[in-house]
């Protein structure tokens, strides 16, 4: 019996995708000109939290703030939102309005990966 929302072990190609995502940084931060180390975020059915993951090929890079709403010490949520934009975890609707829906985010991430592979 599986526990959690695991999508199984990634293939070598999927691990290479994640390496490329980590190299390119958080896609939300990139829209503001910053390269911030990302976590791997799995997109889900309907783009809703807690739903079934679409799989390892449907992943984007989001920093700890944009992914889970984790703030650096001494920062407030309001300061983070003004500086970095909304967090996907804390304000999913505002995040999508600011940075795009899941399809747009995935397309942007995939374009960054293609650019990396072409370089």
C-alpha cells in the first residue's frame, strides 16, 4: 500500500529533467529576474492541492516561498508577497493570476529546459 501522493520512482530522463529544473531556478522568481534554488513541484489533476499528481513529467521548479509558503527568518507574509509575489501554497488563486495557470507554467518550464539543452 502506497502512503502519500508518490508517483513512483523517477526514470533517468525524469531525474535529468529535475536537474535541469534545479539549474534554471524557481520559475516564478525568474519572471522577476532572479534565479532562486527551486524545489520540484508536481502539477495535479485540475491544478488543485491534494489531487492526484500528473506524474514526474509534469513538474515545475518553485522556491520554498512560492512552493510551500516558507519565509526566511525575519520576513512577514506581506513583505514576501510584495517582494516575490504570492505563494502557490498560501494564495493559489493570486499565484495563478500573477504567474499563470498550470498549463502556462509547465510550458514556460519546458521552454527553459529546451533552452538549456540547446546551449
